[in-house]
C-alpha cells in the first residue's frame, strides 16, 4: 500500500510544480495542492488494488 501512496505523492507534487511553472498557482499553493491530491490519489489506488487482489483470491478458492 505504501508504494502507491508514495508514487501518488511524487506524481502529485510534480503536477504542483508544473502548475507553478506554468503560472497557474503560487509556489506554496501548487506544491501543497499537488501533494494533497497525489496522496488522495495514491490512497484511492491502493484501496482499489487491495479490493482487486482480495477478489482474485476469492475466485481462486
């Protein structure tokens, strides 16, 4: 689960930095917004992955 969260954080932070460089946001806003959205995306992806793995385990039985 932590790899999804970490990956989401990195991708979200990158989007925040690009938003700052493009002039859409101020630096603090872009990084905080990007990191927060990345963490939420990582958590969602991790939960979906766990549900999918659980479903596959049930099908094997």
